[in-house]
């Protein structure tokens, strides 16, 4: 079975930012999102767990945070560095479970957004991440999680084929195969080569994470859930260290 890391390294990294439409659009959406949450009145350290190409790290740095941006995909980190040369963003190439090794001061905000949480190997990994988040946050600091609901929703039949993005030379389609605790995500990437379309297929498992279970784990870790809603098709939980 393929690993999440291999999947990003070999299939998704090369099209990740393209998948979002324009990078500018994704950056603006997150900037507006952070402003709505009124976190722009804070300053200090922000930690971005699973930063990808920086769709949260860049707006956070532009709002005045110094950002620790962690991801295990080197190609996406290098894209982030190219896009954000002038900003106070420190990139770290490692597993997000190791993030405490790189934290030198209490964080005002920690984000794990864009469905990164479901990429972890097990529910136990999520529990351990949340405990470390609580330790790393300053009093009054916030954690923001956004992730997809694969737990209460199970697409059926042809609904499981999802057109993600396309242009004249690339088509990305996703196919979901549900298991009890995970959903196997197949990315079907068609690339035009002259007159021919070349297909490459790769898959990786995502966890089916229940929203109420995450709220319970946040509480157990000592974080209070202050916001719980759906935003742009994703569950959005904001928790605070009191
Ligand atoms: C769906 S993308 C989200 C990226 C970004 N947060 C966004 O919203 O565009 C998930 C990211 O998490 C990274 N990732 C997944 N599991 C990880 C892990 N255990 N450690 C480090 N990075 C991980 C992937 O490489 C990828 O960049």
C-alpha cells in the first residue's frame, strides 16, 4: 500500500497548487478566513502543521505572525519558499508529529488546515498531536482545524468519482473507496503528451475522522472548542487554551 508521503512526493506535489485554481485565490480566501476569525489582532508565533505550498502560512505571515511551517513534502516546501522569500516563514521538512522539536516559544496560533488531519496514520496519532498542540500553545492561543467529513458521509456509486480540476493539458479526477476506518483516495491524473493523454494513478488512505470525536479529544487535551461549523465543505473547529 502506498504511503501519504509517497503519494505527495510522486503524484500530488506537482499539481497541488494548480488544483486550487489560482494560488492567489486560495491565499485570499485564507486571508479573509483569518480576518473573520479576528486573529489578526494577535502577533507572535504561528505554527502551520501540513503547510503544503503555504496557503495558510503566507496569509498568517502577512498578518504579522512569524510562522513555523512544517511539511514532509520537500517539493511543496520549496514552492512555498519561492513564493514567500520576503516573509518571516521558517520551513521545516519533517513529519508534523515531530513539530514540538522545533518550537522555541509558546505559539499564539496553530493551524492544521486543508484536510491535513485526516492524512495522519491513526486516531492515536491525532490524539498525540492534540496533546502536543496544547503544550505548545500560549494561554489564550488558538488551534484551527479544517478537515473533510468522511465519517458521517459516505458517497455511493458514481458519486465517488469527483472531478477536481482540469485545463487543456491536465485533468485530475478523484475516486473514493470507503473502508471501515479509512477512505482510500485515488488520484487519476491525465496529462497531455502531444496528441495522447497519459494516465497515472496513485492512491493513499485518509482517516474517517468523526467531528464529535475530535471535539472530545480537544476537550480531553485541555482545549475548549469555541467554534464548530462547516466552511467551504470542510468541518472547521477552533479551540482555545484557557
Ligand atoms: C491536503 S494538503 C494541505 C496543505 C495546506 N494546508 C493547504 O490547505 O493547502 C496536506 C499537506 O499535509 C502534508 N502532510 C500530510 N501528512 C503529513 C505528516 N504526517 N507530516 C508532515 N506533512 C504531512 C502533505 O505533504 C500536504 O502538503
